[in-house]
């Protein structure tokens, strides 16, 4: 039984993109949104991954994002959920959303919409306007997110709470995969 599903389609000069938000596992995975466009289709967690107790990982609103994790650890946690670390181009497409917005919520930076000029990491989804038109929260600011990149190995995307206006859908920080920081978390794709 499909509990709720929103289908949004937009046609741009570059490509057609659609986003579906699923509420049950038959449509994808709970807590994920489907992103399609540019010849690819995938599911992405709507929130950054959190850990309520050791080994109990999930993506939901109002929890502290799991940080201080290497790219390899993030990929392993995703694999244990039968998911994978998102790929860089997938992450960028999901962040830009249907209307191809540089900051996920708009094409111009607006202080306070996302946690990009704050003093600390906030709970997932805490700033309700900080989401793509596909209902993907906190892609810009709060914590950077590990993604796999076929050219460079791994990158941390989206900027963090310290990035200010530089936190956008194209913000990529390349570092060694063993790096850990309170500014880096992740979400999973399927």
C-alpha cells in the first residue's frame, strides 16, 4: 500500500528531472526521495545519517548528524543498510533539484536559511526552509557530506556550518579518505 507519493516533473533546456518522495519500501526505501534525470535514477536519504546509539544508523529529522567518520566508514555504514555512498554527480543533481537552484532553496544566498554561517552543527532538518524542491534537507551547510568521486576518490560536498556563502551545491572539498571532522557527515543512496 502506497501511503504517500508526490511526483514532480520539470523540463529544462538541459534535461528532464523528476523527484518522488516515498513513504513505504515498495516505492523505494523509507525516508528516501527518488531523483531521476540526466540518464540516471536513484534514491537518496532525505536527511543526513544519524546514530542514536552505537551501530544504530538512520536518516530522520531532529537528530544529530553522524560526524567524525571517514569516507570508508561512511561507505561501510551505507552498505550495512543495503545502500551505498552517493556519487558526486548524483549529489549535485539532487541538491540542484527540479528547478536547478545553486543553493538548493534559491539561486542567491540568503543568510539563515541553511546552517552555513552558524556556530555549531544543528539537528537534521532543523531549518525547515533548507531543503531542495525534492524534500532533501540540509544538502547545503550544517555538515559537509562524503560522496564517492570516480576521478578523485572521495569528496565532501555542500559546505558546513562554517562555510557561509561558499556552501552551495557545487562546493566540493577533496581530502584524504581517512579524514575525520565534526564538519563532515554523509547520507546514503540506493
